[in-house]
C-alpha cells in the first residue's frame, strides 16, 4: 500500500531540517507523496510573533520547488476562512476531500509520543489514519534559524534553502 503522508508544522521558517524530513519520507518505499501543511493558526499555541502564513507557505514552496512528489497545501487557511479550527484530525478529514484517492497518514517527528492522549481527537486520528514516524531530523530547529537570522550571523543562510534565505531578506522577516 502506498501512503500520502501529511507533514504539518509552523515552518517558521522552512529550514533544511524540514526539507530533510520530506526527503526522508519520500525515500520510504511505501510513501507516494508528502503533503506539507503550514499551520495557519495553531489552535493550542500563541501565534503572536509568527511570520505571516503567506510567507511561511511561500518558503515551503520555494524549498520544495524541485520535488515533484511534495505538495504544499493551504488547507488550514481555507479551513480558517470557513471558521473551522484546524486540529490535525480535522485537517486530514479536509485533505481526504482534496485527495480522494490517497491513503493518508500523519507524519510526526520522533519526539511526539502518546498522540492518543495529548492531541485533540488523537484516538480518532490514530484509528482512522495512523502515523508515519519521521526519523530524527538533526539538531537544527526553526527557533535557532530565527535567532541566527535576527542576529544576521554569517551562517544563518546555510540553515535554509537559498531561495528561502532570499525570501526572508526580501520580506524583512525575523528582524
């Protein structure tokens, strides 16, 4: 069976570690495609200070532009426009309508355990979709990228794809 793995996150910004996770997923023999879903507004986190959705969506597209089997979705923005809260289970339900022939799985990092008890509708998510555990993505984190970009360290641009770095600079993000 081939799976379409849904990989969600704030992607603030979309770093090389996110690209590595997508690449790892696509290298798995039972993964047909990866649907990258930048969060529009995380229902359980403070979204203040986060780069605008349009920028985070654009950075993900720029980072993955040469990967035919990775698609960046705006499903959470569309859900928010209808007044829906975008919990992972509900996002998967919405994606089922957009990808009716796909067998969806939720892609999660190795640090996310006990989803059944900690995520909204976690029991339903595990029962209906299951998860695809992404191998360790290395020590790089988006918080470190933002801090390095703010400080304008010499190496911050190596933490993201070239076009993502140009987008960050052109749109004056993380100042």
